[in-house]
C-alpha cells in the first residue's frame, strides 16, 4: 500500500480531528509512515473541521491530498466540498443520519452509514466518528481493530481510558455495517 489517503470532514465538536489522529496512530502501530494534517475554522464548536491522513509504506512527500482514496463526511457542506476530491473508484462514507443527499458522482463507491444513530444507540454521540472508522477499517483494511485499540490508549488522555470499551463497541458496529 503506497500513499493511501483519507479526508475526514464535518463540524467542529464532532470529533473529526481526534478520529483522524486515531486512524493515523493505528497505522503507525502497523509500521506504516503516516501524516495527519488538521484544518479547522476559527470557531470553537460548530465551525468547519477536516483533516487529511496519508498512510504509506514509504516516506510521505506531502500531507496535502489532491485525490483521496476515501472521504468520510459528517455533514452536508463537507460532502458537497470534498466529494470532488475523491479518486475515481474511491469510497465516500457519509453519516446518513445527518446527510440526506446522494453523491453527484457515479464513479465512486458510496456508503451511507447512520453513524449518529449508531452513536445514539450506544449512548454517546462522540461514537459517530468512531463507528465510521470501523467502517473505514473494514472496507479498506488500512488498519486493524487491534491497532485501533492500541491507538486509543495513545490518543485518549488516561482519564478517558474508561471509554475505550465504548469506543471499541462503536468501531465494531461500524465494521459490521460495512
């Protein structure tokens, strides 16, 4: 696998940047080269947020993604903005609980996943992005569940390690959905 790229996008407060960090850390556990490049608006909550994750077997020349292999969107403005940045044959994963439009392209794989509904079932809305990471893992194989579990221990502050079982449950639901 050389230069596998993912864009995660949504509103601030949805856990977009944290999810990207978790995906990057999981790939690091598998011995891959990784870049994680966050971007967000000036607002604390509710503004735009997105990040790019590049996973490679070789040194990464740039964290900038022009043609993504996967785009994960948690809101409609993000889908409208980033759908065009998918490679032909790429994967678009959306939170169908919040986005009610279809992609304009037919040359991509479209996965409408009710991530917010899954998170609501699990009792924590922050699990929406985690379930989408489970879907990403199952669809692409870019990192394993074991690596994801190890990444949680690195990315989450120790005071939140009690949430790891819930995160893994959300990850598993997303993987099963895929």
